């Protein structure tokens, strides 16, 4: 190992691999949630477009209700999938900071005890 590698400080990612893994999973879920949101918007557009096709009344109504219900379902699922991992990620980052504060306090106490002991 080179001298630089021995003296360099650990990055946050290397110091907290479990928090980094949780954040990485969150970004993947955000991607899936955004796809569901785009699908929801396209279903809303489909519902609005059906009015211009001049279908029989019952067919137009049932198609509009179906696409609107699917849009609401996709939107709700997308929001649920988005909010839950974001909340978990914030919790992991807060927990990691608290753990870092506790470890820093323990290290300071150990350093103070070694100074008093010598």
C-alpha cells in the first residue's frame, strides 16, 4: 500500500456501508416510482382522449372510469413506493449521524482517560 492510501480518511460510503446500501436501494425505488407516476399521467391522458373518439355512451364511460381508476392506482402505488424508502433512508442517515456522535464522544473520553492515566 502506498503512503497516501494509509493516511487518507475514510469516505462516508466506506465508513457506513449499511447506510450507503440503503440509500442506493432508495434511488432504485425512486426510479421505479417515477415510472409508475409517468404511467399514471399517460393513463390520465388516455382517459381525457377517450372523449374525442365518439364511442357509445356506456363504452366511453366504462373506458374512462377504468383508465381513471388505473391512473389513481398507479399514482397511489408510486407515491407509496416513493415515500416509504425515503423515510427509511432519512432514518438511516439520522441513525448514522447519532452513531458517529456517540463514537466521537467515546473516542474523546478514551483519549482523556489515557491522558489522565499517564
